[in-house]
């Protein structure tokens, strides 16, 4: 049975979806964009700030379930500009420290609220 996940420490869903869904031993997080949950606004229009906000949002959802970055098994990164890949990779890596989940990265033409990055996550509850 699926369980809906919600925390006020991450942005509220802006459509008909949940922040996350737990099914069995897996937690599927919807794509997180760089919205500050306190202001409900997109952070600075720079890729470093946006990447860091996305990772903060992911951490907040994981922590609401007593999980951490170490529980992530797969991420998918959506970038508006693949030329930003090296910068994103560096910032993303800082948040993961020595943890290395599986990952895919794709360039897309447009993202919600015209942000530069969105990251979705699958985490293990074990």
C-alpha cells in the first residue's frame, strides 16, 4: 500500500502530485525544484544557488522520514542547460559527500517556474 509523504520543510506540491510516496521499502520523491519553502519563491537565478536549494528540499523530505542522503539509491537530474553540468556535479557532490547513488542527467527545454534544475530521487528505507 502506498503512503503519501509531506513535510512543511519542503515546498508544497504545485499540482496534483505529492512530495513523495512510500511503497514497501522504497520512497519515491517527486522532482524538487529550487523553491524556498518559507517564501514559496524560486531562489536566485544562478545554478549554484538553485542546486543547493534543491538538495536542501530533498534532505528535508528525507529527514521527515528519519532518512538521510545515504538512503538515496537513484537520482535523475533535469537541467535546462547541459553546459552547467560541471557546476551542478560539483555542488551535488558536496551534498552527497562520499555517497554515490546511481544517477541520470538529462537536458530539457523547460522546467516548472522556468527554473534551471530539477532533481527526483528514489530512496531506500533500509
